[in-house]
C-alpha cells in the first residue's frame, strides 16, 4: 500500500467514527504519552556505557506506560531516528488503524515524522509495546517497553513491581555484537549474551513485610523463552497474557518445573511478602548450566499481616467466548522453507534470509504488493485455528487484535486461558479458538523475531 492509499483509508475511517477519534462530551480526558524514538546510550553492564541503543529517552529505558481500562489514550510517537519505525501495542484489542503494522495498517513513520496513536483500551492487564518496522534491530537495541492497563477499580494490592525481561547481545566491553545470525535465524533464534531485567542485571526492591505485591512480568526478548520459578514466598498467578486466569496456572516453585514465558508473553503474580524484615522473595530463571536471580524483593518494616486470600479475583475483561459446537476449522502449517525470494520489507528492514513459512509460503515482506490474507474470517464468527508445527523448533505464535483460547494439543494438557501469544512446541498440533470480533487485517506471526523476519509471518483478515 502506498502512502496515498493510507490517506484515503484513514479519511474514510474518520468519517465512519464520526470525527476521527474526537472525544465525545462526557468522556474522561485522555491519558497522553509522548514517545520519541531516538538513539540512546546506557550503562547496561557495570562501569560500561553501551552505545548505539534505541529507546524513547537518550539515557533511559522505554517507560512503563500506564493507561486505564476504558479511558482514551493518546500516544504520540515521534521518530528522531534516521530510519523508519512504527509502534505496535502488543495484546491490545484496538481498531486496526492504530495497530502499528507497516504497510498493513499504516505507512511507516519516516525520520522526522510523527504518528499519533489514539485508542481506548477495552481490557485491563499487562501488555507491552515495540516497533513493528525495523523490528529486529530496534527491538534488539532496546526498544521494548511494558504497558500497564489498570482496572477501573483498584484490586487492593499494597504495591506493584514491573519486570521487563530481555537480553542484549554485548561483548565484554558492553558494546553490541551481531544482533542476529543466519545460523540462529534458521534454528531457534540468536540468544543475547547478557540477560537483563529493566535494563539491569537483577531488579532489587523493598516491599512491606507481610504485604501483597502485584508482580507484572513481561518477556520482551526477541528470542529467549524464560523458564521461571519463585523462591521465598507464597504466590498466585492471577493473570496470563493480560487477562485474568479462568483456569489456574500452577505457581512454580522449583527449577525442575518452571513456568515457560515465551517472547511476547506476560504474567501477573500476586505475592505475599515474608513477615520478617530482611527476608527475600526471588524470581528465578533456569538458564543453561544452572539458575539465575531475576528479581529480589526484600521485606521491610513491620508485618502488614495480609493474606493472599484477601485478593478478590480480578474482574473479567469483556472477551467474547468462542462457540465450539460446530466451528469452522482452519489449519496453518509452520515450517522451514529455505527457498524463496528475499522478503520485500520496503523501509522496514530485512535480514537477508528466507527460512520459514506459513502453509509453505514464506512471507513475501511487509511492503510486497498484492499479498492476500492467510484466511478471511467473518465478523462474529467462531473459528478454530489448527496450528501445526512441522519444525523441531519452538514458535511463540502471536495474533494481533484478537484474543484466543488454546483448547487442545497432541502433546500436552493445555491451560485454556485467553491469550494473544501461544508457545507451539516441537511437533505440536495446537488448536486455538476465537471469535473474529475485531474487523481489519491482523498480523499473525512467530514472535522469535528472526523467524518472523525470515518468513514466519502473515495476516488474518476479519470482515
Ligand atoms: Cu508483539 Cu506483531 O507483535
Ligand atoms: Cu502484537
Ligand atoms: Cu518461530
């Protein structure tokens, strides 16, 4: 799509919305965030300044954006880079034109240009944001941030801790090395050399002894599947990928049975701090050859005496329940396809390889002309998408704009909580069910960015 066509479509859209997103009288005033995408430098490793990063500040990580369910938001993205960008709000069910996918929903934002994203988040929960143009480099160089959408009513925690888990690929001097490799892209992806939490080695914080903490954990890495567990406290997983859990997710306490959080996924955990001052709660990760601290929360002050049972279940988000009596079934095969032309991503960057495919077709690129949807769904229709992994690698499969339930697998017992990203295991056939209730063209891809950018991508149309 050309820039001209976008102008036409957005004018048509504005007419439909009755005023281009203008606020109606009586609505609360919008929450605004300026986000200036720009070069950055930061001390990621002790005593070393990493140059050549990308953030929304010159010397700090991208902020935790805090929005409110049902309250309009205005996010003004200004591009101060010498390359294109576009910002995507991962997990949010918002109008297609605000989804931030280059050529599919908007023209990419050029150097010196700005784009104002306006939407009202329908769901509360933990989400995140990242560029969808120059995705591989801008994400790897730092631009991944957490977005919190607060419930209309406060659920009653004493405090909160937000953890943005991601790696960086640095040498011993703290400077970037190759952000991706052909070898990695063709296999499980290229891992970082330095694991980080909120752009530091470990997140350390004090919380009241015996108090209730809401931990929001987001896996924003381009590649790593985190294997997480807790030490030192009782806890409860209260939300998964943004939405309050309908089916319990076991609270992991052992490195032998960790919880997998794959790229794009989030979890909200209610933690009860220990009663004695100085005692610690740890979020741990299993890593090759051992384990690693990700966050250490220390109890301070007198025992607040609270109990996990005091947390009422989070209010459900307004999600439509798929009707499984006689659903339409659509199959997608994810596999390796080293043949194929190089993708045409226009202004949005290419890795220079084609390795992956959906239904044996590698994605022709964001800017390729005349590429149709993988499937067209009708508004309001319930559908089962059968995700078949024909590769030995794991793929966190992500769908924009819609929310689905994983319902069955040939490999394991699935926990059918609502999500936007599901980890597809080796040789797995996973059925996911959804209601096609948001019109537009919705990107559908693997969230290992090297897989996405070398073919494992497409889109689903809802009309
Ligand atoms: Cu989080 Cu299409 O991405
Ligand atoms: Cu997304
Ligand atoms: Cu993948």
